[in-house]
C-alpha cells in the first residue's frame, strides 16, 4: 500500500527565485484581500465563485495528481465519474475557502456568520462541565477555520496546535522566505489562540490550558507529533499524530471528535461522543482506542463529502 507522503509536496531543491505560487499569494494577501473586504458581501462571494470556476479549470497538473490519489481511495471503475466530479469540486471548494478566510474577520465583526447548524453541542458542554477542559479532535476539512471562528464567537474558543512552517514545495525561494511567513501571520490573525508544534514548551502550555478548563484543538490527520501511528486510510498507509491523546490522558481531559462541513456562507458543525480517559485502563489503551475512533469518523466524513477534505494532495 502506498504512503500518503507521496502526494504531499515536493523537495525544495531546484526552486526558482520566484515561482507562480509566490505571485499568486502576493495578489491574495494584498490586492485580493483589500478588494474582498470592500466589496458588498454578495459581490465578494460572486467574485470568489468566479475565481473558483476559472481556477479549477486551469489547475491541470494538480488535478492529475489528485485523480491519482482518488484512484486509491475510490478504485472501482464504477467510481470514475465520482473521481472526476471530486477532482473538479475539490479545487473550487479550496479557492472559495481562501476567499472565505479573507472574509471571516468581517463576518464576525458584522455578526453575519449566521447560517450555522450546531449539532449535539450538549456533548461538548457536558465534557467541559467535568472541569478538566476538553480536547477537540478533527481532520483537515475546508470548513475547519470557519468553524473554529464561529465557535470562538459563540463562547467556545479553542487553542489550535499548528504547524507554523508548513510545506510549500511549489513556491520559489523568495516566496519561501517572505510570502509564506506573511501568509502564516495572516492565518494566525484569523485563528487566534495557537501553539506552535515546534514550541519546546507546547505540552506544558497545552496542559495549562486544559487545567484552566479551556479547549485545545488539533487535527489528527497531521502527523506533527512525537507519537505517530500509521493506519490504512483511504487507500494508503497514513500517519496520524497521537500525541494529543496521550496529553488528554495525563490531564484527564475528555476527547471530543469534531466534524465540520461547508464554508463561511453555511456551516455544519457536529460534536461526537466524548471519550473519557478514566474509562480505559492505561494511557496507551486510551490513545489507541481514541485514535482509531477518530480516524474512523474522519474517513466516514471524507467518504460522505470527499471534495471537502483538504489533504488529498498538497499543491
């Protein structure tokens, strides 16, 4: 079974000084950001819908890579039309999400992020009510940032565990040094509270947050953890980060699966059944069971809405 890493970016060797992606991100962070926040909201969404349609049609090389990945997850010949549909919709969703990211502060400020279905919120409130905070565990879905933004506005702010130096294989050297840093700063502005995966004190900070009754959020489908566990997942051998589950055990904090679909125009946020460390005999048994359950939930969600999972490829 192939490794997931085969679809995740390229080496930095041989990069040009300036790449097309560098220019695209410069336009996004400056003129596009300025224009999006000054247009009437309906016009801003119409602009990004048009860009999504044009952009998806032009991304031929990433589309081929995506189709190769989808072939492993949906291998049946009868699923060929599904693969083609997902390959088109994936890029449209991604581009619309980038536009939605630009609008999130404005939507929160104006109180216009209203089309939200919060499903089984009582599961989160019950978990928090135990007095040890909670660990929200999710996957990389395109609605994740909008969902976190909404939850914070609704009174449930979570500290994100983030990689502040993400891979950028298709950037040029200039973009790697300057543009990527500015994009990470922009994401930090809309995400809010965060802890870097490279912070040597990250575990202590996470434990302090939980012991204060707060929320921690991490994506289990990003293997930025000392404890990495491989599972068969969507047709490949996939690395999952299990460190958050071990931390939850040490603090006694419940783990709450979080799923989210949609975008900044319409969100669906659902909380899974909490998992309490005290229900397992030891830390390793809890981490293994929690990871298996969350990975299963994420795979089911991806199969229901494959065009909304962000990590099919890195492009």
